[in-house]
C-alpha cells in the first residue's frame, strides 16, 4: 500500500509541475509530456488526452513486445499522471519566467519521478518506447532514451524557437539530477583507498581514532610485482580532513585515493 501511495504522490507531483511550470511556458523537456506540450501549443490538442493516447498503447506494446509484466503500479502511474494533468489544467502558472519554469519544473518532475521509482514503478511513456527500440535495434538503453528525448527537444526548438529548446534541455538536466538525488541521496559519504608501508598502524589508527571500519584488499604492484595491501575505508565527508591528517602523521609518503560514495548501506550509515 505504501508503494502505491508513493506512485500516486509522485505522479501527482509530475502532473502539477507540468501544468504550473512547463506547459504555460512551452518547455517540452522530453517524454510524452514534451510531445503533449508541442501538440497543445501548435494544434491546441488537450495534453491529458495526448498523454493517455500515447501512454496506454505504449504500456500494452511494452507488455506484448518485451515479454514482461510491468506491474499494476506502473499502470497506475501511466494513467494517473494524465488524470491529474486534466484535473489541474485550469491552475494558473506559478511563473512566466522561462528560466525559473525550466529549473523548478525540471526539479519538481525529477522529484516526482524519483518518488515513483521509490515505489518500484514508473510513469511509462517514452521510457517504454526506449526499451522496445533497445531490444530490436541493439542500441544501448541510454542511447535510446537520449535519442527520443533529443528528438522531442529538437522538435520543440523547431516548433517554438531555439531558446525554448535550450530551456527544455536545461529542464531535462535538472530532472535527471533530481532523480539521482532522490534515488541515492546527497552523496555525503566518501571512500578512501590507501596504499602505505605502515599498513598495520594506519589500520589501527582508523579503527581506534576515527571509529571507522576498514577492509584490507590484496593487491599487486604493477611495477615491482610485489604484494601491496590496500586499505579501503568509507567515512562521512566531515571526517575527510581528519583522515588525511591521520594517514600523513603515520606515513607522509602514503598513496591515498579519495572518491565519492553515492550511497552507503550498513553499520554506521543508512540501514536500508
């Protein structure tokens, strides 16, 4: 039930963002909503009807051609987004500035889609079309999604003007980054790989002075061909300076590589 609530809330957020930000400012940032924006502005077609007429056949085609069950939650998202678009079509725009509309519209759409993904579903649309093309063309899924969204943005630039196409790209970028943020969080954790001659001392210092777990990896030097243990440690971004100073105080010549850890699950971090 909680997952269905997430799908409904996320779908509603996508639909409202479409009506108050994207549609009135003619920002067609990919997907079925982008197609409906172009057709509404050029031919006056009702966006909700366009979205239903594309989403439902694509869902059916996905089930038939891809040979898999997308689930009832995805069908709910597929139908519910156009329904809320129809019910909120008379809402006044929240801004008439295209830059603000593209940014906040993209963020709100990304937030809504991210919430739907959290409910283990999707809003269907061109994502299903991309999967069908991917299966029968051999192109990567990412390439298929980029091609479809790119064609929609290009159509917006032709139907409206180049500036509208650029705003659509900006909105599409904001959407993708927000989806990542909802899915994996703020990425405030880091991971360090440490190669040192004083491996035991560094390990004990991290365990006792930082209260962080470590993992010892067995590696081999590319030049010397000798065994070189590597210490792996995950820590919060606020502990970065402390770790550097700790390692430097033990072995000033230690080789340390630090990278972002998008999501960390387990003891000392998120439980799930």
